[in-house]
C-alpha cells in the first residue's frame, strides 16, 4: 500500500498531478481544494495517498493531511459514494467542513459538492452521523501528525543549535480544541452525538474559540430550556 508520496511536482491537470519521486512519476488524483493549495510546478510536494485497486485499474488519491485521508476512507463506506464523489465532497467542504455538515445533519452542504444529489447527500448524513464524532475526536492526533505539504528533496543539515519546534498550524489547533472539548463533554456524561453536534455548531459560530470557550458555549447549548 502506498501511503504517502514526496517528490517534485512535474505537472498539474484538472484533477490530477504528476509527482516525480527520484525518477519514478506517480499520477495522483486530487480534489479542487488540494490542487489549489499545491505549489507551482517544479517545487517539492508531499501528499498522503489512498490506493484504489480494481481488476483493470489502479488509482492513487492524494490528500494534504491524514485527517482528510481518513474522511475519504469513511465517506467511501457509504453505498453509492465512490472515490470521485468523496473527492468532490472534500473538495467543496474540506475535512472540517465535512465533519461539521455530517454532524449537524446538513445535507444541503453535502449536496453542494459537484455530482452529489439530494438522495446521496441524505444517505451520507444518515450513515455517517453516528460515526462522525469518533473521527472528530481523533482529529487532534491526526492533525498533529500531519507532515507539511511542501518538503525539501533531501533532509536539511542538522543545525548545531537545537531548533525551536514549529508552532502547530491553525487547523491542528482547531482540531485539538474540538477533540478536547468532545472529551470533556463525554466525561460530563453527554452522548457522543449530542456533544459533537453542539461543538460543531459553536465551533462554526466561533472560529477563534479555544477549548475552554468551546466547552462553555457547548454546555450553554446543551443546557435544558
């Protein structure tokens, strides 16, 4: 199984790229969102990959983070959602957007993906709404484990002085806040589905909220009225 590809970006197509890995070129299918975030041709790039194997076909699908790759694998478990539909959903919403839409039961958001009709969007919601919270909770670990999309061809020389660790990306921090808030609500006795829905709502309304703020806002939403 090919899980990751790093090399020089040789070519960009409409939904595929060619990555040269030390003389071997790999065609990788990517979403519109991923394609837009890649560097110019000739620069170094790294993508996590998922290999689709059929009797007469081998296709690689690329993702900038492990979290997005895991969402792709989860989406393709839904009947009628193939790799193409999954890439369309992730291209339109991203990993966090897909998580929020599925948790909130927002079929309209899923339907915004090209080629995804109302029936298929509703099926995605029905089949994945109960599974979304666990992947959302794992999101922090997946985000912290993400490699940068752009890499050097060879490892940089080790500096004499200890380099300062790079601060986590905004996406990693948000995933961490969400996971910590979900864990706290679970410890307080709230069900996974209710907690995930509350956190998804308040996170969307307050994109700058940290863990404490998410917990406080989610508790207000979950409080009986």
